[in-house]
C-alpha cells in the first residue's frame, strides 16, 4: 500500500477537489481489498442476503479523517464538493452543528471531522 503523503495543489477549487477525489479513489481501492480479505468471512454466503449486503457495504466504505475540517475546509469547498459527489453518487448524508460540518457519508467514503 502507498503510505507516502500526496501533495495536491491547484488554485482552481473545482480542479483541486477533482484531484483530491481521484487520489482518494486510488488509495481506497487498495484499502478495500485489504479490509475485505480481513473482515469478510469465507462462508459469507451462508448468511442472509441482507446481512451479506451490510457487511460488504461496511467493507467498501473508507473513512477519511480531517482535523477541524468541519469548521474550515469543508465549508470552504462544500459548493464544489457537492457538485463532485452528485456526479458519482445518489445518496449523501450530512450532519451539521451550527456552521460546522460534523460528517458527510456517501456509499464509498465517510468524511469525518476529528
């Protein structure tokens, strides 16, 4: 797995966000494979379909942590972030507290403020 940090810089917020999501998707692919190997039981097909689906969904959702991102970063880019996410997913859950974004959840990622 690639554990080296990636520097992404662009003055255009939309292009910056697109590059960020590309990098997240690249890294998430590797993470998902590892999580599936570790947490999906070999006899998963014996479980009810609904439970199989929940386990696979949990394994596919990668957490993305930000430090105080809910106060600044997410608020700064939320306009572009929503546009980017709406192109790829139909279901977005967002929790706010005042002007602070606590978390954003989509099927592929869970964006959390630490």
